[in-house]
C-alpha cells in the first residue's frame, strides 16, 4: 500500500477490516506485507501492525502471528497449524517486511 502512503491509522484499520473479512471467509492464515519502512531502517506501520495484532481486542480473530525475521524460530509451530504456509517459506523466512498471521 505504499503507493498511496497510508497513515499508520489507515493501514491498521485496513488490516483489521481485512483480517475480519478473511476470517469470515474461512481463511486459516494470512501473510501481511507491511514493508520495513521506505528508508530501509524501519517505518511506523510495521510496529503498529504487530502491536495491534497482540492487543486483547484481536484475540477473537488472531490465533498467533510471527514476523518473517523470526520465522525460523517458529516455523514448525506455524506449519503445524497451517501446512499450506510451506509453499511460501522462501518468501517469509528472514523477510522483515512481512508478518504471518494465523486466524482463529
């Protein structure tokens, strides 16, 4: 979404709406592409997304989540929940610009 440079609030609102919709459609996992900041040193959207995913209000939607930078540490756990993520491992592993979300 960088092409239109959303505010942090807009990006988080869009994420919440999308995750709610996808959960309702029966999706088990989502790979969020939030980027890591246009400067390459970290932007405001990535930490806001992760903060939001961990909030108590998201517990009805989000089962668990992991950033690409921690994928290797939690890979087996995540694949145990959603085997189809195996196809995307190369795009996830070590990628600071993505977060994998397992939905309830």
